[in-house]
C-alpha cells in the first residue's frame, strides 16, 4: 500500500474513531455502573489491524484518545484513556500475532484489559488499592462489550470484503 493510501486510511480511521467517541460522550449508555461504555472506538482499532501496520494502528488510537480527550473530556480522561488504550492495544496485538484467537476473542481481551488499565491508573491516582474490588465488574463488562464489538467487526469486515 502506498504512503498516501496509508495516510488516507489512518486519517479516515482516526476521524471515524473520533466520531464514535463523540457519540459515546453525548449518548452515554447508562446501565447503572459508573465508567462502563460500549467501546465503539475499539471497533476502529480492530478494523485498523486488518488494513494497517501495528504502528499505524497505534498512532490512530493515540490520536483518537488525545483528540477526544481535548475535545470532549479533560486531562484526567486522557490519562485514563491512554492507560486503557495502550494496554488493550498491546494485548490485542499480541493475541493477533499468535493467530489463535478470533477477532471476537481479541476484542474481548481488549475490552477487559482496557478496563484494567483504567483501574490501575485510578488506584494510583487515589493511592488506594481498595478500588480493586471493582475489578470483577469491569472484567464482566469488558468481556460483554468486547464480544459485542468483535461481532460487529466481523460483520463490518464481511461487508467491506464484499465491496469491490
């Protein structure tokens, strides 16, 4: 793929991830558990793995986190999102490289580790490990949302591959 084409994909995926972040910011899904989101932007990372090199996917993810944080959040939001985003990226990349996991499994692991990264930062910020009681809730939520995003990615990828 040419440099211009890669740049176009990166720009398009960053814009799409930013739109998904905005949608989640204005239409939060309230299920009664604080901090739980669907993770629509993870769909873009999963799709990026199909079209781009890992470094380019990482750049898209970091750009989205920074832009969304500055536009719709705060410094704290950026800190938590970077922790979760970087940890989930590394885990998803590692699982993809093994070739043993479907996109649904990779996405579920990404959802769980994103929440774990944020919880680790929260424990460090408040300097209290007692927040770890929230881990089981976040593991369940990350698994459910990760599976949903993985299934959506499979569906979108089938549609994209059929397009001439």
